């Protein structure tokens, strides 16, 4: 008589469709222009302009609704659509990523950046070591773009990463980068691809 096997049958769960790989997005929300680029070379540049929307105009179905976003229940015009507006937001302070202007720009980009992307962005050097700044920026980007992951790096390092794709010799030796922005300028030093914080500095332009 054949003995019953002491081993329990192995139960295997059916495998569902694996989640698609996260798309890597480079994002720079600057005071002058907002830029993003993906690893498949999709890119966009738009003015970092935000203005209140004319509710009466939009309720009649007029105007360019493609440039309109809603933040905290209010409508705003973003980018090129805000160029001719008489009043525009101009918040320029260290925590501006908590402002309506920043949130509206992020909300506008949601129609171009796929959900669950890995978004890589920069922080000005003079606030890069502030834990609260990291938390605030990551929270706005993660919720606004439905990003699966948000990586922050010192502003200016992204330009170095882009340059190494065209000239790999930049990965060796000491490299200096000057990133002149609308309000801050970063002086960044790297050695063999490593960021040297003690030899880098962020300047605020009055």
C-alpha cells in the first residue's frame, strides 16, 4: 500500500500583471521657467507664470481651458495663458513650494507627466540641508503629480548629470558648475562624480 506523502502540496498564487516601471522625470520649477524632461526625451519649457482665472469668462466656455488648473477650490491660469494677465502671483521666498504659484505649476504638469513616475528635482543650496524643505517639496510633488518616488538633489547637480550623458570624461576629476537662476545662483563642485558640499555655495540674488 502506498504511503501518503508527508509534504503538503505547495499552493502558488497566480501572478498578476507586474506594475509598469516608473518613468524617470527631471523637473525644475524655477522662478522664471518651469522645465521637465523624461528619459524618453519628452521635454517641456513654460513660463512660471500663474494668475487668477476670470471665473465669468471660463463659465461661459471661453478662453483656453487647457491652461487652467484648480488648486484648493480656486481656478488659476498657468504658463503662456498667464502672460497677458494684469495681475500675476510673484511669490519669491525660500518656502515658495508651499505657495499657490508652485502648486498650480505642479498641477498643470500633471497632464503631461505620467502617474507613478520617479520625479527628480533640485533644491537651492542655501536650503538644501533643511529637513522641512525636503518634506514640503516631496509632499507637493508626490501628491500633485501622483509620483511613486521623489528624489531631491542640490540645485546644479542635475545640469552635471545631463552634461555627463554627452561627455563621460566629466565623471572624472574635479568639475565646477555655475547655475545662474532667477533668484539664486549655485556654485557647485564635484569630484569624480561626488558632490562636495564644503566646496559648494548657494547665493541669493536680491
